[in-house]
C-alpha cells in the first residue's frame, strides 16, 4: 500500500512517457488480424477484449477476460490476476506495442485491449480494494475515447486524455466508462505489479516532475 499511496501523492491521473505510436493504425491492425471476444461473458454488455497477456499465451479470453471470482467459483479454481502474465502474439507481433510496454514489460499481468461498442459501459466501481494495493493500472486511450463520444469518469471528473499516451490512474477511486457514440472505442488496460523496483520505474516515466 505504501508505493500506491506514494504514486497517488503525484495525482490521480499521471501522464507517463509511454506511447503507442499511431494508435489508430494499431487498432486497425488488431481488427484485421484478430477476433475480439466477449468481456465477462456472464454479463452480455457491448464490451470486448483482446488479450495482451493470458494464462498460457492464448487468445481465448478464458478466463483472463472473465470475472475471476465467478470463474473460480464455477470451475473450482483459484486463479489470481497475477497468474495471467504470459504475453500473447498480440504483443510479440506488434512492434509499437512492444516499444510502448518495454520499460514495464517484465512486471505486467492480465493486460488487454478493451473495445467498447456503442452503448458499452462499465458500471461505477473500484479496481483497487484493501487486498490489492500491490498493483497499479496504466491506461492507454487509443480511439474514440473522448467526450462527447465516450466518457471516462474518475471520481467526479470527465477525463480528457491524449490518445496513444500511457497514464497511471488511481482506480481505487470510483470510476466508470461509457461509449455514447455509434463507433467502437478502444483502450489498452495494463496491470503492473507494484513494488519498490516498479515504483521507481514508473516515477522515472512521469513526464512532469
């Protein structure tokens, strides 16, 4: 919890020196080469994912794009988010993605490209609770992510983020995402194991100190 608290002293939204070059080209590459799968199939909302890391390097989304508590209960398993750390071919076949994640690549887990189709949303929630302050979330907006088309609301603020740029977000605070447009919206969601080493790496990536 110490390192998470230290990060949030710099802000709830921190722009990092991480970048996906040509984010629209990256999105189009994913659509041309892969099939997005339903995110959390138990809740048929218009949201889909493409795994960057998974349990075995596969792209089925099972169970890394499912609700882990629900999956574990149904299948008598005990998967934790940090079990999903094997990079998929989405990572290995795209240089722009490799370059963007290279500084933190060895510390990422359960990461994916997220697609919200028209009307797709995440209800108000928190990602970080008492038991999991030992990780943090980095977000790359990619395409169609700004208001009035899409809304990412953190606490009570509508975020306006540069597409292609990586940001630390304090997702211990209430937040929600909604695509109000007729076009798909895309983000990259990256989970990072947080310890002294990765804290120092993230601090070194902060654009404005």
